[in-house]
C-alpha cells in the first residue's frame, strides 16, 4: 500500500542520518575527556615509574591520541567498551549493565507517568479553560516546572520519609517503596511541562475549523474530542518526548545522587571526577545511543500520528 | 409551516474593543424546496447568522431571537438536542475545504461518521453509501479516493467531498457557505449543477451564502441582501435582479461586469467603506454611502413590503 | 526611503482614501496591552524587581558578612532576637545574607550566560536563515545533532576538564543553551524573508537595509525577547544543578544551588538552611517563567511552543 512504503522509506532515511550523529558524539566525548588535565592514576599514591609505565601501556595511554582514538572506535564498533580504569576488576560493559537496569527502570517508569498524568491534566485544563480548575492546574504545573528536582527531592524526603516514615529516604532494593520517590521526583518537571503543552495544544485544536465541521455533523462532544481533537492535540507532546528523555537523563544524575541509587548517572559523575576514561566514554555513548534511538522512535510515532509528514521527505 | 423561520435574530461578540454587532434583527423564512441566497459583502453578517442558527458561534458570541426549525426553536436547544438535527436534518457545507476537513483522518472515517451516528448504519454499509455519493458528485475512482487524506486531493475535489459529506445525511435543509469561493470556474459550474440536481431529486431547501451574484442567479429562487448585519432587501431572483429597490442592491448590481456592456465601460463602485460594527451609525446604516440619502435617513427606516413579497428597508418609495 | 517616482503615484492615491474614525494600534501597543492584562506576568515582574533590589542592595545593608561565622549562634532557627532573621547554618553563618549574595551569583550567571547564548544563537540562526539553501541545511543538521545529545553530561565534562572558574561557567552554560535560540531565529528569518510584506516592500522599491531595519528586525525582536526571558531560568537551573553536584562556583563564592546542597545535608536538624535558599530559587524561576510565558502570549498569541 502507498502508506506502508512511504513509512518504510521515511524510516530508512532517518536511520542513515543517525550515523553521523553517533560519530560526532563519540568524537567529542573522547577528545574532551583527554583534554582534561590529570590522568587516571594521579590521585593514588605515587607509583614507581615502571609500574606506572606498565599501567599506561595496559590501557594504551602511551600511544598518540589519534591512535587511541581509532583503537577506541574499532572497539566500540564491536561493542567492547574496555575495562574500567577505576574499578579494576570490572569491565565497563559489566558496569553499564548493572547501572542500566536501575536507571532504565526509573527512567521508563518516570516517562510513562509523566506522559499519562501530564496529558490527562492538560486535557482536563483545556476543556475547562479559564475556570478555577484550569488556573489551579496550570499554576501547579508552572510550579512543577520551576522547582528544581534537587529542591523537591529533599523536601519530599523530609516529609514522607523522615517525618511520616512511609517511604525509605534512599537506597535501592528493587522494592516498590524505594522506587516511588525517585520516580515521582524525576517525572515531576516533565509531567508539568507536558500538562502545559497539552493544554495549549488542545485549546488551539478545539478552535480549528475542522472541529467546527465535526460539531456541525451532529457528533456528540466526547466523540468530537476523542476522534477529531485528540490526535492533533497530542502531536506537540510526542515531538517533545525526545528532548524530554534527554532532560530526564540529565535529571537522573541528580536524583541518583540524592537517593543514593547505583545508576549510570552516579557512575558517570564518579568516573568524570576520577578520570576513568573508559567508564565515562561508555556511559556517554550508551546514553547518547539511547537518546538517538528514542528520538528516532519518536519521529516514527509522530509520522504515524501526522500523515502529512510522511510525504514531505519523499516528494 | 415554514421549514425554517428566523425571527429577530441578533448576534454580537464581546471583544476587548467593545461589542461587535454582527447581525441585527434578522428575519426570514424558508419553505421546503426553496433556495434562498444570502448575499452581501464580507462582514455583512451572512455567515454569523447561520452559525448562530446551528449553535456554532465562537465562545465570545451571544445571540437572541428565534430560529424555528419545524416549529422548534434551535436557539434554545442544548448541544445534545441540536446534535439530533445537525448533520442529519440540517447539513452545512463550509467555505474553506482545506481547514474544514480534518487533515489527520482519512476521508472514509470523516464521511461515514454521519451515517453511523445518525442512521445507525454499520461501518461497511456507511462506507458503501459514501463511495456512491462520491461517485454522484463526479469524483473519479471513489473507492480509492475515500481511503486518502484530505491533503492528497486537489482543491476542487476537496470541495466536492465536502458537498458529498453534506448530502450524505439526506438533509431537509442544506446550508452552503460560499461553496464555490475557493474554486476555479469549471469546478464552480460542477458544484452549482450538483446543488441544482439536489433540488430536483430531493425536496431539500438550500440556503446559499455567496457574494457571487452570477452563481446566485444560477440556482436560487429568492435572494436576501444583507448589509451591516441587517436585511436590506428580500425578493425573488427576478425582482432583485431586474427591479432592485434598495440603493445598496442597485449599487451592487451596477458594480458587476455584464456581458452586454461595452468592454471599456467603467464599473461603478459604491463609494466609501462599510460601517464599523463596533460603532454602528444611528438610523439607516447605508446612509453615508447612499446617493439618494436625505434628512429622514437619520431615523431607522421601516421594512416596506411590496406586492409579490418584495421587501426592502428604505424610506423612499419606488426608487428605481 | 521609497523612491521619488513611486511616491508621485502613491501620494494622490493616498489623498483620495478616506480616513476612518477608528484609531488603529501598532502590534507593540497591542502586545503591551495584552501583557498588562496578564496578572501573573505583572505580579511576577514586580516580584522580580523586588528580588533584584534585595539581591543587589541587601548584603550591603545587612550587618553580617556572608562568611562571618557567629560562634554564639550556630544552627539557630530564624529569630528576630538573635539578629539572624532567617537563622544560621551549622557554622553560624547568617542564612539571609548568604542567600542574598548567593542570589547575586545565580542571577549574574543567569544574565551573562543567557547573553552568551543569545549572541551565539542569533548570529548562527540569522546566518543560516539568511543564506538558506545548503548552508542552512548543514548548519541546522549540526544543531539537530547537538540537540540530541545529553547536554548536562557535556557541561559536567567541561567543568571536570577545565576546572571551576566562574567565567568558564558562563561560557559553558551559554554554549550549551544557544540551540533553541538559533533554531527560533533561523525559523523567523526564513519565514520573514519570504513574507508578502517583505515582497511588497521590495516591489515598492524599499532598500534592503530598510527592509532589514523596518520589517525584519522588529519581528525578530519579539521572538528574541520571549526566548531570552525563558532562557534565563533554564540557565539558572543548570548552574544550580552544577553547584548542587559540587561542580559549580567555588568557595568563597556561593550560589543558590550550592546553598540548597548544603542545606540538604542539614535538613533534619536545621530545615531552614534548606528552605530559605530553595524558596528564593523557586520564586525566581517561577516568576521568570510566568513573565516569559506572558511575553510569548502577548507578542504572538498563536505561537504556542
């Protein structure tokens, strides 16, 4: 069918475009790390020269920067991120595997929460435009966007964990209780933004001519909303999911620190401070690939929602 | 009983600059099988009066008066009550098919919902009827077209789809708002013929909103001329075109180029501008531009009723 | 100016047009009107003005120095009696004066880094939009690629790599945030280039320079103002993230982020050390967001991002 091949061509085109992005990501991160003054072994006790030379050779730090770069690219191509410099017994792949499970769980849960709650609140506010419910919801949403997560988190911990004792103040043991606060705090600003976005978009759509046409056809209002208004209203939200994920990943660094969660964000910050090149690179690439793939996915979902886009590329 | 009887319709809008009076004390009626044209410039209130009747006014709009459809007042109905009539007994064809069709839905979904909602047909039956209707409006290969999105069609086809959608519910009253405005001439003719055919096959009444006097002459029986939200003249097509009584109507007809005039003849424009709807003048609203205005025109002129139901709002007697 | 020959045609025509009795208003007047009606934005503007005054003049008027340790009053809650109206922290430093002087840093970073991203963004965006074609496509591709990357990571890397000098923070944050500005400016420039009123101006013989001055710049201005106002809180937020992680401004300078971080450590025993800077930070972000939102609605009500 015409529709299917246009979607397929669209996907292929987009996939090809990802490669330069990936390359740039790796290159920038690589050279940035190397430019940092200080090497991975500086903070330890003074090592005798030969041991230090051995270590440098083991991690190929004695080669020229360009050589190291190409060696690294070839390793990454086979998904080998090398050994961690700081955590001597672990490979980066293993560390990422561990941290990933935690971070992805939190991230996914937060994203789903943000999308569901955000769009729901936004639609309610839009349908009750300029009433008290609308002002209240949007005022709270603005607060959600404005309060940094490192302000909300301690306050929530204080109220719900320390004073009330309902939830743990930190740590991670895969129990629902330990998940609640991190997931909620992580999703808060995104939920708030999605709520505002949905409301604005919904209001605009409800004023379009084709909604007027739908009403003129005698369709009940809930059918008009569900069948005619919802899809176009959600388009900007779907577009936003890409940057929203990037934002959440940035936010997770803080959340993991506050709640003492052994996720990738913590590994990253530690690695950066300790000049653990391989670990830092591994995390950056992992997250970068994740974001790129997610943006790709979002693009596809958007094209499915908005048929006009599918034809632009191929015409 | 008249199919639709509009009495003393007033429509206004609240804006930051004040209240815009779009329609003032409009009265008309239409019987089954009639074709009535609402004629006037942009801003004369033709579209808004119809929007008010169908309950489609913008949020800052308000209306008063009566719009009796088969005896029941549409203006007093809630949306759910109105929904029983909209789309089935009263159908509307909008002016701009680009924005009036939902760009995110395929045509079959948009077309079949009227039948599914009002006639209780299954989706398959509704789709079959819709395809038939597309064929009837001369759209080629309708079974394929109906699976497409609006932006994949040409402008003329989109308008024909809108006409088809309006006719699907088998309405007793069809309201067409400038259905030919965005089209090139050949398609205009087609659409006009479609509407004439409708008159003949069903006994539907048609309200045609247009500023194109040529189209109006083609299919309408009666004409209502509007100016600044008011009806200024109403009569049969022959009466209006051959014996216009109101100076505005006369001015309108004089400004239309005609085939039987010499090529280099200058068109007479009506001097001046339409009045500001925020601040309407007292008395006759046309007086500032009227070549025949005199002292009495500062008072509101009465609607004079001639023999043969030819009405016009002016102080002057026979102004021909 | 319009050419002489063209004026000779236009003038009699203009004289023949009747002047109506309605006084039109310019889009700026319209926008100002709409903005004034937006109560949230107006209140926020007043609060921000007050905040600026407090932050600039407050530390001068308060008797305590930000790093003065008052050993008589460590970890005391807010009280008028002790002279520390907002309490002290664990080593006896007055919270109010620390918050206000921390505010100086936070706001300064906000303004300067926004300026940096403004300059980069406008030049980049206007160039891409003006030249169009291949140049535009390449430049925007770069923006797309950069947009997809987790910027926070790069800022952290930059901080780790180059140390925590305050100038660097301005540049780093600004360099990360210019993307949105570039996109918006480029979009505006592109669409403005092709508008009918620019075409009409060219048809009337208006010079290119005048077109830029009278038609393009005022339209760019609106959009730029909105984004500047919305970028400031973003930048303040990024800086506070960094400070919270310990990667922001160095002692003895302090910013709201660092103060919140310190406060979070002691929050069980001295919650006011957390609450006071949090409230100041939140109010600032909240108000800037409302002002930016109000400006956006006022200048172009259809333009919802």
